[in-house]
């Protein structure tokens, strides 16, 4: 029985987790989204310097279903969502698992500002209460959630401009040490308009190419979601992939094949927005869990 004790003591958390997942599905079904499934094992993940895919039988376990879901958008699917397993090499800690559950959804004809409102509605529907307690914080879920630009956050909390932080190579360090702990502590916070070097797969802002149409959602200092107005320019996306591949090479990381079928599909992709939300982390917040281990059935170490 001793070996089963960690699993047994999570019974209530797993019951709550199941109810949360049911509310997530109900939310999207009521809004006319189609639930989809895409393959877990893919030939070419998006190259990112700070995210490493796990090799599997000559291909890779997905770090996100993003590329396949965007190909579905290009094929004419207008509203899609997916709850799925994702894998990232070397990610382990009280807030990280190398195998975890992601919620992603994509919607044609909208941008990241619309997606902020839809994300607010989802969080409120899933929480099913006006306030939550997390890590000693009393967090108000009344909408609208707080919104702050990356530039404003650096001025307020880091004592630096974004340009100064980037020039000094301190952008990520200041985000983690000074800014993130201040986000979402009174109410959930969207931090948005990232510098172009952090654009990833998002488009640059129309009328202001100094920032990208990207946001992240924080609750209680914990990053919950990452979202974009999607980039649909295949040439620009290829250029960004090449830059990311070069950065990986400079770090001594293995290369990935180029996701050619994804790049080819971008020509037919409509204007749209998409978001990746860590469901394990959202459950953590809603259940006021100290560790991500408390809200999953098994950790890697228990297998």
C-alpha cells in the first residue's frame, strides 16, 4: 500500500481536475468550437532556443500541437480546440513536468485582443467562483483582468527599459526575477506587446512594428498561457525559424528538420489568433496546490 499512497492521496485533486476539464470542454462546445486531435509524434517541431523536443523513433514528441492545428486553420476549420499531452526535454520542478497537459485553441477572424477577452471568460467559467486563494493570495477574478504592456512592466518593476534590458542580455533574467512575481497577485494579469525578438510565431503589431501581438496570462505570479495574433507570412516565418535554428546551433543543441508542410500551409491560413494554456498549472492555481505533482496522477519519478 505504501507505494500507492501518493496516488491515493491525490484522489480529491484528481476528481476536481476531471470536473475542471469537463467545464473547459463545455465552454468551447457552447461557443461552437470543434474538439480536434492531432498526432503526438511529429517530424519537425518549431525550432525554439529554450525548448527542447524529445526524439522518438526518428521523429519527435510534440512540444505543442501548434503547427498541426494551424494547418487545420489553413484547411478551413474556423474554431478548434484540443486538450493533449505535450513533452519537453529537461523540464522538471514544482511548476514543470517534462510530460504535461496543454489546452490550445485557435480562432479565425480575430486577434490577440479578442483572445484576451475569451481567455477571461474561460478562466471565470472554469473557476466557477468570483475569487480564488493561491499561495496566500486572495485573487479577484472579476473582469476585465489587469492588462500591462511589456514596456510598462519593465519601467514599473525592473527599473529598466526593454531596450536597455535586451542590450545588456538581461531581458529574461529581469522578467523572471523582478516582473513575473508581480503579475496576477491581485487579479489575473495579461502582459502584452513583446519586443520583436520575442515574437516567436506572432505577427508584428499593425501600425507599430516595434512590438509583436503576443500576450501571456499570469495568475499569482505563475505563467498560465501564451497567445499570439498569428503570423501568416511564410517568408517571415521561415526567416524566424532559420534564426531560431542558428541560435540552437550556437548553444550546441541538435537541429530539427524544417517544418516545410507547415510553412507551405501558411499561404492559405486566415487572419487568426491562438493560445496555449497549461492545464496542469491552471488546476494548480484553482486548487491552491504547492506543487504540480499534487494535481497529476503520476509524476515521472513514480513510474
